[in-house]
C-alpha cells in the first residue's frame, strides 16, 4: 500500500490487551488523516487454511462442529491455523484435513486466499482443494473441538451454500437451518470453486 495515501492511518504504538489460545486482541494507537488521535482494537491471529475435500467419488467431506459463539452445531469444512511446524500452507491444509476428519488427500491445490473480516481482524484464510480424500488416518482433535464427520453430495452442499433463506436477526441466530449452510468459509470456498471449475468436482 502507498505510504503516502491520504486515507492512511499512522500507527504510533501497538500492544496486546488480551490473549487466549488461537488469537490476541491487539490495541493500536493511531492518528487519523484529520489528525485525530485514538485507539483501535482488532483480532490478531495467525494465517489459516480452509480445505474443500473431495472423495474419489466426488462427494465432499464436511464437518459438523459445536460453535459456542452462535450456540449451535455448525456445518462447515476442515479449517485451522497454520502452525510453526507446517512446511507451507499446503502442508497445513493436509494436516488440518487429517486432524479434523481422519481423511488424507492424494493432491492438494491452492484455490484462493482472502481477508474475510479485515475491519475487525488481520486474518488471512488460504483456501485449498483436496482431491482423492480417503479415511486412512486417525483424527487428532484439539481439547475444545467437538466434531463429527460426514460426506455429502457436491450438488447438495453447493445448493445449501446458494440457499437464499431470509437473514436472521440477533434474536434467532441459534435457530436450526434445517440442513442449510451458514458457515462463511465453507460458502466462500464452494462458490469460488464452482465459479472456477463448474459442476464437475475434478481438477
């Protein structure tokens, strides 16, 4: 980014106000373009990977996981933070797939990377497509992960991602979706894959 951009904020100090497993809450002291001095809090977390895994038959391996923030079981894709021991993002994708589902892939290829919530977090999510996934390993879940694994038809999960159900208010966000898909990472991965590859789940 151009350091002379008139929209740029100047960061004069930065500190972590709160830390927990997985992320920190960071406070930057900044000067706005009009000279106003204020502070800005955001979530500071490692890069992460999201995996869209296909079985040899073309089905998608999905996970159902309890999400405390919304108080319900969430259907989504294997995902997690990149760790120091990962050789690269692709290796992290293979590891997360194996740990969360017990599936291993013949091939893993990068689909796209995105900043999903850059108004409140510095997260970068690297989305991968895994082909030829088979259940040949043991899961290795974190202590706070409650997950079950299933395979679903690609067209069915894509239709769920494209479902135009009415948005829910804060008062009913925990309501069941009757098989729908609400997970933003999964919806983005599926729709981006469809845009690039069409309905055929082959690379």
